[in-house]
């Protein structure tokens, strides 16, 4: 019967990738916000452009929310697994 194993290194690398992705999406949002606030023209086209940028930012924030939920779940899993492995190792020393 196969045993479940926690690949701690892969989880940590994945969590690092999540952090990098969040930093990159934050930078992209800041860039878009900067462009949106600096649109030099007025009228319907400018308003539609700003609305499109705002909708894009809202979509990216939804993606960030999903990534944050995954990151949180992976961190929790890593903590639980590490604690279980530490406890098992401690119990093994008892014998």
C-alpha cells in the first residue's frame, strides 16, 4: 500500500512562487492604476477606457483572492504535515 508523503521542499517552492506572483500582480495593478489616472483625454472614450481598466483590475484581484486561498491552504497543510512528522519522529524515539 503506498504511503502519503509530504514533499516539504516542493510545497515551500510553490509558496515562494505564490509570493512572487502576488508581487507581480500587485505591480501590474499599480501600473494600470497609474495609466488609468493619467489618461489625458475626456469624454465617452476616456470613461470607457477607465471602466475597462477598472474591470481588468477587478478580475486580477479575484485571481489574487484565489491565489491567496490556495497559499493559505498550502501553508496550513505544510504546518499540519510538519507537526505530524515531528510528533511521529518524537514518538519513534520513545521506543
